[in-house]
C-alpha cells in the first residue's frame, strides 16, 4: 500500500507539474512558480491529495545535493580560492545587515527577543536553488559573475551551518562547543581527503574503465553521495560535502561528461523540492502572519540587492555586475526553512514565528523569480534577448 501511495504521489506531482508548466510557459510565467503552486493545490492546505509531504521533501533534498555537486564540477580550485577571498568580507557583512533588519522588524511586531533573533538569523541567507537554477549554466558559471555568486553562497552556507549547529546543540538546554569545533575542523580534512582520493584512486579507476559509460555514471553518483554523507557525519551539511566532491573532480577530463549525465537527475529532484515547498505551507496560519511576512518580504527583496550592490562596489566590482549578483541573491533561502524547522522542534520559537519565516521565504522565492526572469539573463526568461542556456 505504501508503494502504491508513493507511485500515486509521483503521478500527481509530475503529471500536474507538466500541465501547470505548460500553462506557465504559454502565459510567460516562471516555471518554478508552477511547481510551488502545484504543491499548494495538491497539498494538505487545499485538495489534500498528498498527505505525506515530509517523504517527498526528504527525497527532493537529493536534488540540492546534485546541484551543489554540479556546481563544484564547474569550479576550478584556484578560481574558487581567489573568489572566496573577496566573497568572505561581503558575505559576512551582508549577513549582519540582513539579520539586524529581520530582528528589528520582528521586534516591531512584538515577537519576543529570542524569536526575533532567530527570525533575523533566518533572513541572512539567499537561495542556492533559485540563484543557481536561474543562472545560465553554459555562460555565467565560467565567468566572474557566476563565480562571485557561488562564492557568496558558500560563505552563507558556512554561516548557516554554524547557526544550525548552535540550534541543534542547544536542544537539550546546553550549547555543545565540541560539535561546533568538529564542524570547523572537518572541512579542511574533508577537502584534503577528497583531492587525495581523486588523484590516487578515482582518476586511475576512471582511466581504466572510461569506455563503460554506465559505470562512470554510477561512480559519479557514489562519489557525490558518499562525500555528502561523510560531510553530514562530520558535522557539515550534505550540500557542502557534495560541493567538495565536485571541486575535487573539476580539473579532470571526465568532469564535463558527468555534468551532462547528472543534469536530468538533478532536475527530477528539484521539481519535487519546489512542490514540497508549496505543499508544506499551512495556509490557515496566513491571516496571523500576513502583515509581518509582507513587511519582511518586501524589505528583504529591496534590501538584499541594494546591500550586495553597495558592498560589491566597495571591493572594486563593476556596478552592472554588482546589480546582477544582487538581484539574483535577492530572496531568502532554503536554510531559512531549515532554521524554522529546527528552532520550532527545539521549542525555541512558536508555530506562528516558524510560519512567518516560511511565508517570508516562499514570498521572496516567488517575487524574486519574477524579478530575475524579467531583468537579467537566465535559462527561462520570457524575453528572447535575456534567455541564456
């Protein structure tokens, strides 16, 4: 029965996504909006045709792992180190600005100090999925704009992991410094291990069996998911593990082949991710959080591009490039949803505050997608001169 339920859920998700995506493209709407809208319609808040949203959400997160792995395959180590030096300063300062703004708005709407602080923390980050999904893969990944944006997202990922580690370590009422220390030490060890194994084991193996395409595909999957799980065990995120696995292979001649083979698999799981995002939102909570979510969303949509524009301008980036990056990062993040879930599970915030974070994230996802699609080059632009694959 459980297998039949999963099959039926997949039928609803992908058949419904095909129908709504057709309508979205015909009316020149962002296709991502169709996936989120389908989740709202089929989920518990409306038709209730799919009740087990958590299962689909868990499955969909594999798409984010593949997305970061493919990003790593596009980033040569020397370029990554160069861009991270510049991105660290901008990333930290921008996160502080967004956190303080979120804290101020939450306090103005009479949320308690602890809840306001967590709401502020959830405002710090931009969406890896939205930002990278709307980034032309064959154009900007190999240009400075793409590298800079990925560097900023990585800095945000590290900060998000620290915040999540603090929340997780404080679930029993105590802050476990050892967990934070483990996460800090794990990244360089994981990176050294990845590059060592690639040189001594992976590349010789690929050279020996490169004629067997199915084997190369399986080897790439195992490498990506293996390092994702290893990073998780070491106190980091699955996404960072997958990114390290990708970067370690970026200089190999097989990298381009792996990218082409994994893209359809990535897109399959990303459809599930956006669907679960819409299905997981409780519409009954909307009247209670409507105004704070609207104010927070509008503030972030305006503040984030402006902040990135000003900060990147201070580190010698051109005005046009700074606006481009700022617009692409002008929304909240999947990490916002994770912070809301972890903090609510630890009873650090109320259900109302949790849904406020979720509603703001979904709202900024939607509006930011429209802004990007109508203003900067992207793969699904409604205007021909902006469409870049």
